[in-house]
């Protein structure tokens, strides 16, 4: 039951895709997922071309299976530059607490064309993007080069825009999803649409395969996504707590012991709304919310603090991204997780077919 | 495939329950749903005992099938009484625009025990409640009297609390749902959990049947709810646009022509967060949001304005409750809708079983 247009096009055994989770992943982790039949994916964020090449080659040494490289579409505007000094002075207070050097603001700088050129040269089989839509020109070049391309939508308008731009598939990111919201057309709040509503509306609106993301943790979620018309699923939190994941142990621990009410949306860490378990940084910075610059400026301002906090095992200032179904997370190896997902999904479909619900 | 513990207990053909939608329903509409195999439900809000009895008897004259009476658990506190005069002076401005008399604030007053006593005397087969949990004492009396009782949960904590209080079932209200949020333990924002995440977490946490609500509009949604472990669904928006529904024609029209980004959560109408299509009242009152008293005070302050707006076909000030999957709404008779839901759900289950997804 696992073969469909999506698996055939991606060249994978199961339509189970790891969500890109920058900072919680490693080439080893990504390769492990691809090796057991899922699609491993790695976020390259603002890595330069050579860094992207290194990551790709590392994964290649560990798997001969397809994997996906995910990159960020740069923001059109730099919002909130005028508040940088005010916010950085609040950051200085935290740097002192964490015993790290004070740091002047350095504007973020990276080149997406450099990243795409490496993806082209390395002939990566799958590439995806978030925070916007890649120019149709580049989508066409990637596709002609043999790369399957997909983007992320949080509302119907974005899905239609992505389809018209030429992507092969669309990830429909429901409001349940952990990490950054992919919204790029319309307002963030209006695009906080739950998976149960988002997936069928996008499936109805477009003609290309849809991958469901947000709140999917087990076979029940996978079968539900199929029922809603998706051809595959993208899972983040479920993979994050895997034994092999590169997420911080404290981060895993908090997710494994979470409640469904613990996650919240916040733009305090990066300037862009993202879902994670609330901590002291989030709570304290919310009082400065009107000062906080947009993405990626705020992300640049907080980076050294987040990194130092992770090194010091201090969850007060760490990124703790998590989706809304975190109580269903499990501490398993990747192989155990995928095996269970497959059996569970098949059980749900049998249960429905035999009317045992 | 439509018989399960829930349908047997409710005595209905299909586990498809109409959401209580005070102001958009009539005894005729409720009876029509029960007559074609669903469970009609009517919200009695702050109707007095005799009013509740009249509604029940009207429905009884139109159907011999089970139906549900839904009542509100009174708030423990009256928040924001100190702002009543300020907010009422803003309302006076709108009353003038709508050419209606100025109105002093009258504190809301109703007696839930009076409502429950009528439900007991009339031996209504199903009763449900929202905005809190009925005292276990009353749940036991209702059940002993032959009434099946269910409550609404928006997070796992509420579901466990309801189960421990003795209800027969739980409605899991995902963040996609139109109308008022049922949250009664925890914060509203933390309890905006999408159905894809909420349903399986509640199903895992409790031992009684779960009814899924929020974003379910067609057979895809019903099959997805079953996959997630629910035994039935509660649908509001899908029934609201039915030919027989008592919703305002302008309200139906706006839903039938909506986009997925149009709905928003607002407490401007009633003091309690509710999801609906944004309009002028919502937008203008958001600038006074810190003054707006809690439910039911604000509900009382805005009632004459909402009623006058409906009479005048003025959508600027009307209640326009709608869920997040409103683009999937259809203008059908109740019988056509239920027939289609049944066929669609069976098609989805067959599609999954034959791996045609």
C-alpha cells in the first residue's frame, strides 16, 4: 500500500519525509532515515556554497538513497533595523548571564544562488524550500537537471502560487507544526490553519501531490493525512526525539515529557513566528515584542545566546521547537520508528476497512 | 460501516452530530438532521426553563429520533465589569448608526439548574455542555434519568477532567472549529490545538469515545477523524450552509464565497474567543481589546447591535461564525449533505484499502 505517485517520483520506499530541522539534524541522521526507506532532509539555512557541498557529500558517503536539501528563500525586506541597538542591549544582559562576550550586530549575509548552484552541480535528487517561493526560472533549471522540487504552503493562496511556479509537490504546513511558519503570502495569524482544514482545501485547489505536515506523530496521523487526500507526510517532532537525532538531549527530554499545552508560537528567537516549548527567553522577550526586528535580523541577534545556552545545557535560552502533538513522541531508533509507523498505518487502514473504529 | 459504540449509545444511524450553533438553528432544522440519521443538536444558551421546554417539545413534534440539547456552563467569574460603561459608550455609537435605541447595561441572568430540570422532566435522550464541566452530581442524575451526556474539551487536561466527572463522551474541539472556543482549563492560546494533534492525544488519554470537531466538512474529514481514533464527528459550518439552516442568508453567502484566510479568532462579540469571518465590528473593536469585558458581559452589551444588524442585512455587525475549512462548504439540503457525507466517507475508506491515495 506504500507505492504512489509521490514515492515513485521521489524514489523512496515510504512517503514519509523528515521535516528539515536546522540545528537538530546531522548528515548521519539524515542518511539513517533515507537508508530505512523514508526521505531524509537537511536544512542548509544560511550555509555558504562550500558548506552545502560538504553536507551533501557527507550524506552521500552514508547512503545511496535519495535525500532532500532544504533552503530558505531570502526575505524581501529587512524589517526592524532601527530597533537593532535597543534589542541588542537586552541581549547584552543575557550574554552577561551566560558569560559570553558582548557582540555588535552583524547584518546577515548569504547567497541563495550559491546554494542552488551547488545543488545543481551535485545533482541532488530532491530539493525543497521554505519562507517563500523560488523563482520559476530556478525551479525549471533544477527540474531540468533532474531534481524534484517542492515548497511549503500554509494557506490555499500559497499552494496555488507554488503550483503556478512549477514545483512538483506542495507541503501543506498545518498550524500544529513545530518550528518556523512557512507563511509568505498573507498574514501569519490568518494562515494558522489546522491540518484537518488545510490539507483537504489545498488538495481541492491544486493538481499536484500534497504532503501533509503538522501534528502527525504515528500511524493514525499518517492514515488521516491519506484520508484527507495527501500522498505523503512530513514529520519533524516525531523524528526529533529519535535516538540518532542531533537535537540537544535537554530538548528531546522536554518534548518526551511535554503536555499538549506547552507549545506556543513566538517570534522572539528569530523574528519569524515559530512553534516550540515556551521557556524563559520567550516569556521575558514577549514584553519587548514591538521592538523585535523581523527575520533574519533577530535570528542573527540571538544566535550566540542560543548557542551558548545549548553548550551550557541551559534550556532557558535554547531553541525548543516542537509541534502540538508532542505528547505522542517516542524515544526510538529511526528504524524502529519507521517500522512502527508502517505497521500502525496499515493497522488503521485495516481497522477502518473492517469498521472497527 | 456506520455502527459503533457511539451510534448504538446515541441511537442514531450515523455518528454525524450537528454542532450546537445558537442563532443559526431552529427546531425544524434540528429535527431535519435527526430525521435523516444524524444527531440534531440545539443550543439553548441563556433561555429560561419554559423556553427550553418549548424548544424540546417543538422538536419532538417534528421527529421521533434522538436529538441533543446543549447548554452553557456559567462562568465562575464576571471579568471586566469595571469597563462596562466605557464599552457601552462605544456601543452607543454603533446603536446610533443602526438607528436603534440606546440601552443601559443589564447584567446577564439565567439559571442552569432550571434548564437541567426541564431536560430531566422531558427525558431528553442526549444533552451536552460547553464552556466548562457540569458538576458530577448533575451528570450522574442526568445519566440515571436515561440521558447520554457529553462535554467539550480543547486540550488533554480538559478531556481527562470531563472523563473523571462522568460524561459518556468527549467532543475534541480542534482550533479549526468555528464559533466559541470551549476552553475552560488553561489558557485560550495554549489550547488552540489543531484537530490532527488534538484528537489522537485525547483518544490516547481517555477511555471513553471521542467525537472529533473542527475543520471537518466532507467524507475526507470524517474518514480522517476515524483514522485518528474518533468514533464520530461534530460538524458546524458544513450544516450551517444547508438550505434548511436558520442561519442568516448573508452569513451563508459569505461562507459559501469565503477563502481559508478569512476566519479569525475574536473576543470582541462576546468576551470569549470565537472563530468567524472578520467584519468591521471585529476590526474596529480590536483597538479597544483591553477594555472588552469577559463573557457573558460583552455578549450582553453587543446583543441588540448584532440583532439589529441581522434584521438590517448589515454584515458589518453580524455574528459570522465559521470554521477554517469554509471553502469546502456546500449549499445542499440536509438530506443531500448527509447522503454525500456517507458515500464520500465510504469512498475514502475504499480508496485507502485499495491503496489508491
